[in-house]
C-alpha cells in the first residue's frame, strides 16, 4: 500500500488552515479516511482524532475563523466546517462503562487506549500529517491487504461493548472482505446474535439498509441467514428471500439500474403487503418507505409497463418489474416521464355534460382508453373525448 497517498488527506480543500489552527502534532486522521485512502477508494467522511479537549478544539477553531458545531460534545466530538464540508474532530477516549447500546467515556491522551476501543483493525489506523507517519497497533494494514475484517482484541468483548458491531461486521465484510472470514469474529457474532434484540430498531434498519446498498450484499446475506444472525430481530428473512435477492441483483445489472437498498429489502421479505408493512413498522421506517415496501410486495403488473408506471408511479413500477425479473421492460421505462391526463371534468361540462357523477364516470372511461392505447397524441385524445361524450349523452 502506498503511504504517500495519505499525504493528500492534508491537502484537501480547507484542511491546511484547520490543521494549523489545531496545532502540529495534536491530531491525526483516523478511520475510514485512512482506510479508504490506502485502498485507493474515494474518501467521503473525514475524521480527526485529537489530544485536545472538545472545548479547546472549538476555541482554537474559533480563533482561526473556522466554524464548529458541537455535534456530540458529550462524547468528545466537534464538527468543523471547512469549505462547506464537515470534518469530525473527536478527543481521544477510553471506555469507562458500556452496556451494549451506549458507552460512558473518559477523555485521554493515550493514542493506544483510543485505538483499543474501536471495532475493527482496519478502522484503527492513524495518520499523523505533521510527522507523515502511520500508526497501526493491530496489524490493520495487513488485514486491509488480505481483505480480512477482524475485531480488535477479543471479539466477544467488542460485541458486549456495542451490539451493533454484529451487523457492522457483516457490512464491512461485504464491502472489504475477501476469501475466508475471520473465524473468531464470525463465531462471536453467531454466539451473541440474540444481543441484537437489545438495540433500537432504527439502528438495526440503518445498518441493514447500508449493507443492502453495497454493490453485491447477497453472499453476506446468505451467510447471515445460514448462521441465524437476523432470526432474533427479522425472522421473516430466510433462504427464499436470499434467492429473491440474488435474482434481483442480477436483474438490476441487466436493466442497468443503480443498487437500491429499499428495493433489495423488498426482495428479502415475503411478497405479502401486510408482512412488508409489519416489518417496516417494526424497523420504524419512514412512511414513504413503508408504502414503497407494501407496494412492491404486490405482484400485479397491471398490463404494459407504462400503464403500471401511470397507475403506481415510475419507482413503484420499476420495483415490481425488477422483482419479477423483467429487465427489458425496466430499460423501456428509463426515459419515460409519467404523463398527466390533459383533460379535466371542467372541459367535459363546458362541452355540454351535466354536472354530477356522469362527469367522473366519463372522465374515467377516457383515461382508461388513453392509458390502454399507450398515451396517444392530442388528435387521438380528442377523438376519445368525443366518443366518450357521445356515449354519455
């Protein structure tokens, strides 16, 4: 791995003034920014670890004219806004107590103590821009090169500190893992799967959707189902769901559509609207996502694809068609803009139809034929309107 690539982290827009404000040797890049740089991946989130207290971070940034937000100050985190991009700056911490859902921490100046409380070896890499040195306490570089996702220290201890790490293990495995899994880490996740029941359903949903948004999460989902990881909190997801997910991902590729976590969750669940709604409620998903899952669970394809898109929306039509393996028909919707019927009840009344239920009935007949004929042009629509009015009179 090319360590010189890490120097680019300090050269990101607005980063030099921030590092100058904090002071040489007080902070190091850590976590995903270091990991992804070493892997040659785009860096999305930038995190700094520092020996400074949160209040000192805010004071120094303020003196340099850099805006900060105390996003998690009780846990040592301050967010600095540089070039309109957030940089999270967190004081070094050591755990005082944990209960699997939250931790009580104490600030420290011990870099190793901070590293020991992190989850995986590949997330505990520190880059010091002042000395241009990489600190790696747990062979994280080796694991990155090997595609090995491994807990720091004793896996059962790490999971006891935060039960969500069970799901994070599989998400990181899906993203970075290659070859055989770390046996001790997998065994600990299997042994403590019931701990997931202690987590809020929102946190579970967030991790699951992040996993499903990855390019190909199917092999990891198979592994989770085979080892009973999801059974305590999502017993509806089984081998049949994994098979549906396999087929969906293959269809997405043929149809040339982007991965979509919500659609993939639909594939994992039984094709039953009531079940989809029940699971969505349990996971406390947004109303929009709840409706989408229920809509996707219905298997009625309602005639030609554009008619389906008109009836339930383009997104809903694409979901159902992809779940049904109909890639070609989804490609046919790529440039389709769902139209609106350019005729209203007012026009029918102006043309002599008496106000009342007959207006709605006639308008519905016009709409039905217009959709069945594939949304014909204005001339043909005018003919449909004339025919409907003649029949109504």
